[in-house]
């Protein structure tokens, strides 16, 4: 049996998903052109803070909360007409999450290079 490493999964995802800089994400957020989705674990938000105007969807629930046919779908939480921009702590989980959303059929999906670690130094307000 051959197991694909988590790094290989991330590398494959990065070939398929749109990666944007924290600066570009902030520009799109300030222009009201996206949903900024934080997929970190709740403990990470409690320990490090939350990005203002972001939505929290834990990575483990992402596909279920974004599927209108799922019992876990969060009606009205996300504007489905806007770009979905995901971030995590460093950019690995968000790459996997973005690929998963693309696989589901979402077309306007990006993830932030460097994640929360990069964002907190680039003008995002942390609460």
C-alpha cells in the first residue's frame, strides 16, 4: 500500500487553487468582494484572535457547512455570489480546503499564502 503524504496533497492542491497574498485579500475584503473564511480550529481563534469581518468555519465542517443539501448547511451565513477566500494558520489547510471547495463545484475560490501568520502583519484587524 502506498500512502500519499500530507505534503503531497498540499502540493497537488497548490497546483489547482488560486493563491493570493494577504495584501490582495485585504483589498478584496475592503472592497466587499469576498467572504473571508477562517478554517482554523476554535482553540486557535481563542488563543490567537479572530480576523475582523471573517467567518469561522472549522476545517472539519467546511464541506458540510457549504453544501446546500447538507443538514449542516449554514443558510445565509455566506454570500454564495462572492469569492470565497480561505485562510488557516499558515496556508496548508486552506489550500486543501480550497481544493475541496473547487472539487464541489465552487469556482471563485482562493486561499491566502502564509495564512493568519502573514495576515496579522499586513493590515488585518485582529480582535
